[in-house]
């Protein structure tokens, strides 16, 4: 997969690919994992620009309060909820 984006976006997208099926991470956890703990909003922006959902599983990233946040792929938040349920993730 040839990703086109900024270095930061590609770093985020590559990390998303490592989140196992049935697990979720928060935007803050992703930011910390890529070594940019204060960049959780930038992480959210990069997640929203993911060019290959759900192949790059951006649906596995949620808000720190446990809510789903957004989902910019076709189908929106309804599809995000459906994808997470199909992976047996308990959601609010």
C-alpha cells in the first residue's frame, strides 16, 4: 500500500494498522504511541483523513471519554458503530 500524506499522517496511519481486531485506542493513546503525546488533536485530524478505511482501521480509534467520535468514511458514525460491533467491541 503506497500511502500519500504528510510524514505525521503516515506515522499515524501505520500505527492504526497495528491496532488488533476487537481492540480500540483513544486519540491520546495513539498520540503517545507515536511519540507525540500532546498532538492528540492532530492525530484525530490525521485519522479523519485516512485514505483507506476500513483497510487502515481508523474505526478502532475513539475519544478518551469512551464515545465514538467521528468517522469520515462513507456511512459515517453508523458504519463505525457497525464495524466495532462486528469485532465484538463494547461501545457506549
